């Protein structure tokens, strides 16, 4: 119901066609919790905590890569991911905002929708540049792992079962960076730098 309501808002809202400035922040991990925020036009619209109990990095990477796929008809599908957080389950979705696109088009517009489990209204429903929003999400994740490397490597702050693997002596932060790394997303970072709203 929240997805239907979000699409209706985008279709019928007087400012439904306005492009929003979407950004992401990830804080320092503590006790297995990782603060995650979505910021729209400078205001925090979603604040939740990802956890080490529900591995999310590989799923997020795969979702971001799926969001980049343009089929032979020039369409981008509805791609969604379920994020199981400490307080609730959230659905994050990106869908094409209209018009045909080509894989080389760096100004594709999408709708970003965020809905909370069992809610009939979306938390977020905005138009945004696809490459920009994916690039910013990817950069926020990588930057957080780099910035808070010591905390991610501390088992009291972030649990990683692979920490005890005698065949893999790398630090947790290095394993996390490997899980999120994507050649496709690295190319998007280059395109995203050139895009301005």
C-alpha cells in the first residue's frame, strides 16, 4: 500500500516533478549497530540502525548494480531491497521516472521510495538523478568503513564471524570493503561527479 501511495504522490503532487537532492550518512558502529540516515534537501527523512545480525553489504551492492541495468527497450525496472534494521524492516526502491534511456545516459531520473514494514504511507517518495543517488549511497558506505575502520575491526562494536577464520587473517574492515566493492559502482562515481541538479 505504501508503494502505491508513493507512486500516487509522485504522479499527483504539485511538486511531484521536482528533483530532490538526496544524500546518505552512515555513522560509527557501536554494539553491532550502524546509524544510517537518508537526507533530502538538507533534512533527515529517515534515521535507523543497520545491524551486524542481518548482513546487508552484499545485498546492497547487488541491488545498486541491478538498479543500473537498462534493458533492450530502454527501460529500467522497479528494483527494491529489504533492509532489516534494529527497529523495523524497511523497503528501499528505485524505479524509472519516465522516458526512454540508454546505458550511456548519465542523467536518468528515478523515483526513490522508502517504506516501513506494515505502513500504508511511504516515509520517502522523491524524484532524483539515478547515478547521483546510487553514487552517493555507495560512497557513504565505503567512506564509513574507511573512516571508522578501528570500530569495525573491534568485535565489541561490529561482529564478523569471519574474524575467527584462520585461513583469512584480514581485518573486518577489509572484508567489508571487499563485500561492497563494485566495478560498476566505481564507474558511476566518475559519472556522478559530473552531474549537477
